[in-house]
């Protein structure tokens, strides 16, 4: 039987997610853009050029764009507002150049028996885990059946996430501050259990063509994911920027002998005519996804399974 993590995760009822929409803030230097002309912008949503970007959602500055949305979605985590004093002010850079020399040094694998209570459980890896709330929400619901690892390039977010993990008493989720482009193979190849799910959700788009080499999904990373993924394991990618979604799709479509799209093995997961998965299969939205949908953006999703 094919492995399917998302089918076992309880879904949040819509009534717990939908709240009245507060006023959206747009760039004062740009004209108001209505949803009806989104297609003519190459499917880039208005927030991508707004002074308030959902990237900030992962720095605790997120409530400027849509007050309370993230807090409501993750309310059952009951995360403390205050955290370790050594973190300091979390004014995190929105964009990080992963090709900086200091970020091209691979991270060492942790002692898995120290970071997880049971290091033989199936593993989910979230590349670009941001604040970590997404993984903590999943980990809290699957304490004895799954381990969760977040790879995040911004160290302050990892420090706070680990503080929250300790506050919640979770023994099945861990975060590493690293550049996944250079560390994925070294770190994941040492994990004792099976790698069953890898998620890359709304990565930094790096819009300029000359910066596309900074995008996280590149052939070496795809190869590392595919090579370490267990049989039946899955890859979940998504973006609210069509160009980025297509770029990721092309990389994963390039290994058809090892990966197939989910619609060919699980017709119960509805897709549109272009193969984009219509609904979030995880039961919880990422912070950037929350803000993107709030501003009327379409989310482009793909789920692959290793064959």
C-alpha cells in the first residue's frame, strides 16, 4: 500500500479558519490591482509588490497585512508571545542570498537519538521551515508516528523555533539552521529511519532572472531528495507564484522513472486540468499561504510519489 501521510492528518474545519477579512495594505506607490487582472501579471499576486509581504509572516511582523490570521490558524499551539532573551529582536531579513560564502558550508548531521525520542520513525523534512509553526502543528498531532525536521536558512528563526519546541515538550520535531541546497544530502543520508515526505512550500521566488540560481529547487537538491526518499515516499511543493511553481514542477518532472505525480496513483486527491492539486492536503496552511489566499492569490500545488 502506498504511503500517504496527508490522508492520516486531521483536517481543520473551515469554520475554524475563516474569519472576516480586514483591510489589505498595498504599496502606496503602485495602483490598486484587482483580482480580475491577476493573470496579466504572470500570476504574481499583489502582495509580491506590496510594502507588506507574506515573507514577513515568518518573522512575527506578519500581522500588518492580515491581522490575526496566523494566530487563529495556529491558536491551538498556544505559543508564548515572549521567548528566549538571547534571540533578541526578530527583525529578520526577508530575502537571503543562499550563495553567500558563509551559507555554502554544509551543516553537520545532528545526533538523531538526542534530537528525537524515537529516531527510527518515518521522517518529514520541511525545506524553508520559517517560523516552524507549520511543523509544530503537525508534530503535536503525530507524536508517536512521525518525526519532523525543519531546515531554515535564518538562524534566529531556528533559535526561536527550538525554544517553542521545548516549551511545547515535543520530542518529535527539530530545526537546523542551514542552507538546504548544500546540506540536505549530508544531513538526511544519516537519518536511521525512512524519509517519507519532503515539503518545499512557497520558497523565496527570486524574481529576477539573474537571481534564479538562488532558488532553492535546483537539480542537485532534487537528486538528493529523490535518492534519499523511501519507496512510496512523497514530495509536496507549492507556490503562489506561477513562475516558481512551474520551475519546481519542471525539475521534479525531469525524473519520471523515479517520481510520478499523485494523480496517477491516488485519484482521490482532486487536481485541475493542469495537474495542480486543488486543496492543501496537509490539514494546515503555512503562514505565507494564509496571507496569499487572504489577498486572493491562487496556490499552485504538486504532490509526487516515489515509485
